């Protein structure tokens, strides 16, 4: 879909058009609906500005829409083939590592009040356990900013690798 035509879409249609980049982008879609864009890069730039302008609760809702790192393969496949591929697919889904990620995700969500989001960038699930453990030592404001920055990095990476139609 040409980015110039996005301004004509209603909320649900825009949400569907953005799904390859943002999964379920709830509060972000609300901020982008009706806006004109000259390119997909322009859209991601504006999305980044809008995320920075969001309240804390809007940012939390945006992070909550992203699938967990280490989510069960079947659940992830049903929700997002893109996220499944980014997280290594069904290969390397070691039950021990998945259980460790599940426990770390629980600790992270209990500590910060929102899900852990990171740009996986080809790192294994085992490597992501170290990242979560490290980030558990951060403060909430840093984690909220880092998680939102990761959403933008993921969208930029997806734009460069999968493009959008």
C-alpha cells in the first residue's frame, strides 16, 4: 500500500496496514490515524515522535501489545509469524530456556508493570535471558524508554527486511 493512501484509512484499516511493523499498535494507531505520510520511513519517524509524546500509560499499553520474548512457539506462531521468525522460529525452542524466559518475563513484568521488549536482532533465546537479567537492574523510567525505543528499532528493521505492501 502506498504510504500516501494511509491517511484515508479508518482506525481498524490503519491498524491492519501497520501490523507488519508494529503488531498490535493500539495507542500508536490512534495518534497516526488521518495523518499523511510521504514514505514508510516518514511514518516510522512520526511514530517515534508520537511514542516520545505519549503518556506513561499509553507507552505501557503499546509495550503490552508486543508478544513476549520466548513465548511458546505455537502461541507466537498463531499471533505473529514475523515475531516467530525474529525469535528464531521453532528451532532452538529448548524447553529449559523457554521456562527460564517465562520466569524472567514474569519477574520483569512484576518489577516494572509492563512487558519486556527488546530488538532481538538475531540473538538466541538463551542470549535474551542475559539481556533480561541485565535490564532487571534498571529503573522503571529507563526501561520504559528502552522498551519503546526497541519497538521503533523493530519497526525500522522490519521495514528494511520485509517491507510493507
